[in-house]
C-alpha cells in the first residue's frame, strides 16, 4: 500500500469529518455571539429548521448508500456469472481439436489465476487487466479460426458463444468496478447539505448554551464513517470493500485439478 493510496483513504474520512466539525464550531460561535446581542433568540424555532435539515441530509445519505450498495450487489452477481462462463468455456474447449483445445484450456486456467489475483494485489491491476484482455483476444482468435474451418459446426457455435459471454462479462465487470461511480455532483450536494445542517445545529447549540466538543466530535466521526463506507463501496480499487473471492478460488482449484488430470 503506497503513500498515495493511504492519502486517498485519509481524505475519504477527513473531508466529511471537517465538513461536520468546522460548520458546527462556526455556527456555535455565531450563536453565542448572537444570543448576547438578542437574548430572545433562545425561544426562536431554530430546532425545527435543524430537524428539517437533518431529515433532508438523512434522505440524501440513504439515497447514495442505496446506489453504492446496488453496485456492490451487481459486482457480486457478475462474479458468479463470470465463474459459470469460465467453467462452461473450459468444458467446451475440451471439444476442440488439438493443439487448440490444450491452448484454450491453459489460457483459461491462467485467466482464473489472474482473476483471483485481482483481490490480492490492487497495485498490479493495470497489468492484470492488460493480460486478461490479451487472453480473451487469443480465445476469440481461436473462434475465428474455427469459423474459417467450418462455420456450421456445432462445436464452433458452442465455443464461440462461451467466449463471447466471457468477453461480455469481462467488459461489464471492468466497467462496473472501475468506471461507474456515484456522480460527483451528488457527493457535492451531500457535503453542501451536511455543511448547512451542521451550521444550523451549531447555531442552535450556541443560542441554547448546550454546545459540547465531545458530542460535536462524535457526530463528525459518525458522519465520516458512513461517508467512508459509501465511498469504499463505490471505489472497490481501494481494497476496503472486497467481494468474497472464495467462489473464484474454488474454481481455480477445480480447473488446476482438471488440467492435471488431462495432462496425465
């Protein structure tokens, strides 16, 4: 884990923390100053405004959490679909002529090895993605060769369909993992709403004389933890919200056993 990665993780927690602490302190100071000039402000319905602001903030946080949670579930479904596609492609590769059959199965075993490595070393993601694409391109080139030999072959149709499904699954998984993100404008809106809500809360603390640094810090930590969780689910490359890799590891062991048996 390099310094840039640690710095990014720190920002994911620190920015929401400051968005809560700073406006609370500012609002509290202003409330104390204001109550000294206008003592009757203590009876103003500031608490109603604070409640409305926190209700809106809670709605937005729940909305964004649902987005990131749905993306996590989609990634999980794509993983299970990919495992099925890999195993199907491996079995159908056994129907091909030699040496294409052995080469295809060896590539698929390597592909699974690479796929299982995604969850272990996030620093090598670019290399693993490049090699995965090369393997898929090679498998597709085998499909092209099969078409040139006999386009009406049922074996050709089965293998080509499996490879095509594998390519589609790879593209969907890469897109869902590294390209789709919660829109930045949504995150900015949450931070703005949080800033305004905490400003109103701090002001309410100030005019009521009930401010407490410990409570303020606890509130900031709670909000930061929730936002940190949302951002972790939205950015799987951080390695904090990894999918359970046991299914792909199980497939890896199965394919290695099948490969060893076929080489005997």
